[in-house]
């Protein structure tokens, strides 16, 4: 008998800060049976603040300074939800997330950081340096905007160690582009670190060409200048704000005990002093009796204690006490290969400190890069039987579909009776049925979850189900649901069911589709399917309607199958996963309207059998042939790389059998550019044929409507064989 431990408690982590990444790593190394983790974070990658100046100076790449939260969550067995937290409902134990339903928790941990200069955020000229995830794209935009310029007035509002490091880093990287001034509200730069540190910092700033202006308390910012309390006005084309961190506005409104600045008051156990099932660490927390500066070093050191106390709390054990250092060592990157080490009022500058700092930073990041491999296991089978065992790593989404040849064999064995009322049945995207008074189009689709966010899974499942009707040019009207929810505590089963259906219902509402009923059941894993019915158009788009000379238009990129397969084993980067999710969450409703407007002659949606499999269905149904040009086919970022590393969907091998219908010009079927054509798609794009005279205009309109990767990918002709033109 297989042992199975259902989830009975949920720990929700708000924010992907320096403490929470350690919680995830430690729970991944030593999970607690029955405990599920959910991470809610605004970005899929979390930056390490200690490496920010080095990144700005050009010492590190973007990837060097970021931890991949999606990959880390996969390792930890945690759900990952990309979203911005905007509040809490403590009595109901709910987290409010922008643009989606509330998320339930049993235990809540907050490590979301804070932001400076919030009163000036409405000014587009002001760029807060925290949160760093928002700062980096804004800074890159500034760099691009002023590329090739000189003498751009850049004001840094600050005075602490971070502003010194950032000013020197920018000056070092862009010595001619920016004229940098550092404005402090007081008369003592880096006051908490003593006079010697201030003198050394001022000297390094001067050497870098950064002007220090003290006693300049900024009270007003416009498009070209900043103004001080004593009415001094100076030019400022760009303003970087790096003063003291301010708490998120929702913490004080939540009902948690907070200090006068809105930071969550916690005991030495990192537990809220007002709500025992709420924990907090990092900038968002105020450690009662141990007040410390808002610095990443304290969040890093609190991480192991937070992980241990979350574990102890759910197991009803006594909690440990975190005692923060009174004076932490700060190492500032100050240019010319040197660093400034400070502890309290003591300071020392030499180059060996830079080597040590890089070692410390890289060692911390490596903990979250070098994650143990997820190994498949067939240990439950006797050795003689293992060679016939299927892979235990099975894909979700359309990668979980049965292979085309297996499906065809079963359909041949079944005795399905013909009925004159069925105008189009098995073989097309949906069935066309004459009901007497009207003709309907109906179809169904179902698959198991391929992502951990149930709301987003529900959205994608709904898009996928609607696509069969869109491919025929039909308008969906009603839907029936079939949901399977894994065994857990009643509260968790209810929450997962609600989140999944809420996501689907949001998509149905966007398309004026009514959910009229369905069925739910308990099962081994989360799955969702829909039967969708709509009104048939006067002239439905069928797979067999192609004409010789038509062009083939594809509305979306391909590659979701391998990207999702890689994500299951922690190999897909978060940014590549996000691109795939965005593509799957894009409706095809507008696309089919445009395709019909420009005279589409046939259409299908690209799903489980991949682009090549579904094109083969169209050519056979039309008794014609087709040529694909690989250079025109948009492929999701990361898909080719993952295939090259040996990752693939569990349906890939079966799908590649369709390549036998095509001659390959310029390569072989072993090429990743060819193999990706057989990659199974979930909520994929539409493939349509249309007259050559209108195809170009159609693609232009599709792009303008938001289908950025729409393109002409091939042509239809009468004399075979079909072929694939492999070109760069």
C-alpha cells in the first residue's frame, strides 16, 4: 500500500525576502508531513541587496544577484503565487492579494520589506531604491534613456551607507553620463558609524566625483529639480530615493501590533506580540527590546530562527529566541577595488575586504542555486519490472494527454454509431450537432494541475477549454465543470476548490460564458475540466478547409510543454516560466475574430499533439501538404535550452511520430528546433490557413491586438511531400 500524508495545515509566507528564502530552503531539506507552504511574492526573482552596488557597477549580472523563487519553491514543495499583498484579515486568517481572491492561512510569516520616500512616489522623476525588484527595471530604463548623453543631473537622496555605495557604483560605471550629487537631511553623513567612517566615505565619494550636500532636507520634487526646506532649488533630472525604509501601508491597517512607524512588533521568537500565529522578520519587523537598523544583514541572520520557530509552532513546541547582534559588521563597496569595513564607530578600508565580501555574498547566493536534484524513483516495483515502468515525473496540462497513436487505436476499437444529427464529430476541435431548432458546438477538456497556483491553474484550464470552440469560430455560451481535489483537511480542500474555480469563473465572465453546473470529486491530485457548449457560426472553421496557396498563421509562441516539464523538476528559470504562463493566460477570442475577418479558410488550436501533430491533422483532412519555416515560428524563451538539456514533456516522444509526415530540409529530427514542433501545448495559440493576399495584414492586426508573436509560419500546396525548412 502506498503511504500518503494529506496536508492539514498551511503556512503562508508573504514576501520573498532574505529570511524567507532560508525558510524555503530548510523546509525543502526537511519537510514536515502534513504541512503545506505557500509563498506569495510580487516578483518571481528576489534580489540580494548586498550585491546591488556591484550589479550597478557592472561587477555582477542580473542573474548573479537574484534568487529564483519559483525554482526554490518547487524544491521546497511549496506553492508559489505571484501577487502583491495589500492587506490582512486577521480574524478570518486571510491575506488580501491584488486582483485575485483572498488566500487562507493557518500560520502567517511576513518578510516583505519596506520602501523609502513613499510621499514622493507619484512623481515619475523619483525612483525609490527599495523594493529593489521594482528599482532595477526603473534604473535600467534610466540607463537606456540617457545612453550616449553627458552631464545628466542625478540626485541621490539619502546619507546612509547604501546611498554612499550606490553613488560610487554609478559614478564608476557611468563617469561621463551622470553628474551625481548626494543630498543628506542632516549634517553628518553615515552618522551612526562615527566620524572616521564619515571622513573615509566622503573621501571615496570625492574620488569618484560625487558631490556631497549636507543639511538639504528635500520637501519638493518636480520634473527637473528638487527643493529643500530652506528654499534651495537645484537641478535634478533623475532622483534616486534611498533614505530610511518606511513600512508598507497595510501593516498598520491590518490590526497587528505595530510601532509608531508601522513596523510589526515581534518578540524575540519573531512572533507578533498581538497574534501568536503571525511571524515577521526583516525590514518589516520591529524586534521588541532589540531595535536594530533596517539592514539585510539582520534579515539574513534571522532566517534560520524564523524557519525553526515556524516548524516548532506548528508542532506545538517551545520557540527559540533570536538575539540580534548589537553591532553588525557592514562592508561597503567603495570603488577602486576596495571596501570599507565598519562595526559601530570602528572602520577600516583595504582591498582584501572586497575579496572577503564577494566570497560572503557568493556563498550566500550559492545556497539557493545549488539545490539537490529531484530524483525519479521506481523502487516500489520489483527489478525485473522496472524497465517497463513509465516515468514517475508525469506532466500536467496538455502534457498529460494520451498519445495520438494510443487514442487512435482505442477509437478504432470502439463501435461509435453514426448519427445524422452529428454534422462534425470525432476528429475536429469540437462537435457540430444539429439540435433541430439550432446547431450547437460542444467540446470538453480536462487535465491535472501543472502549476502550484490554483487560481492561475483555473484560469488556464478555462482558456484551454474555450479554445476548441474559438478554433471553429463559435461563440461559447455555457460550461459544466469537472473538478478533482486531493485529500486534505476540509479547510484546505475547500480553499483549493474555491481558488481553482474562482480563476476559471473569472475567465468565463470575461467571455460572457455561464457556468451552469458540474461535478466534484476527491482524488489523488488537483485536476479540472470543462464541457463547453456554444452557438455554431453560419460557416464554422474546420480542419479540412485549407486551399492550395494559403499561408499558415500562428497566433502564439510554442514551448509550454517543455517549460512546464522543466519547472516540475526545478530546471526552468522563473522568468521563462512567467513568459509561458502569460502566454497561456492570453485569450484567443480576439484572435479568431481577426482570423475570420481576413478570410481564414481553416483553423485549429495547438494543444497536446503539438504544432506538428495538429498541422498533420489539417493537411490530412484537407488532402493537401504544407511547408513550415522554423525561423518564423516563435518559441518561448528557455524551451530550446531545456530540450537541449534533456528535459521534455512526457508526451514528447509520442508526438514526434508526426514528424514522419514531413521531409526536413537543412537538418534532422534530432535538432531542438525540430523537436520543439512536437512539444505539447496547454492553452496554445491558433493555427489558421488564409489567402496569401490577406495574411500579412492579418498578422499586423494580430500583433496590434496583443498577440505579439503572431507570424506567418508556412504555406499550403497540393503536391507533396510536406516539409519543414530548418533555418536560422
